[in-house]
C-alpha cells in the first residue's frame, strides 16, 4: 500500500508536485485504511491528503544538506539491482 512513499529530498531534479501528492495520498490511505473512502468520508480524506502534501512540501523546502543531490536515474538503477538480487 505504501509503494509510492519514497525519499523526495535532495534529488536532481527536485521532487515534483505529482510525486509529493502521490506520497501524501499513499500516507493517508495507510493511516485511514481506505483505498477509496466512502462518499461520507471523501471530504475529510481529500482534506487530509492536501494537508499532508502541504506539510511535505514545507519540510522538503526547509531541509538543508551539504551532500550533492542524488541522481534519479542512478537511484532507480540501484533499486532495480537490489530488487533483482533479492527476487532473482
């Protein structure tokens, strides 16, 4: 359920709004236990996603590091290699 929650800080290019929103949606899904909320819960669910995305944006923008930004393609290749080693 939390496959889209990934590290979003210190990448080049920076995290996109789509990535932040996808991670926020997965986080709220995990907390609520709903993949798709009922109509009665939809407004609260959507509000929670927006608030988590805003908090994530603020966090990412306020963090500092002296490390060089990570390259998305290199990190994706490393993840693929780890997966291949783990699952064959």
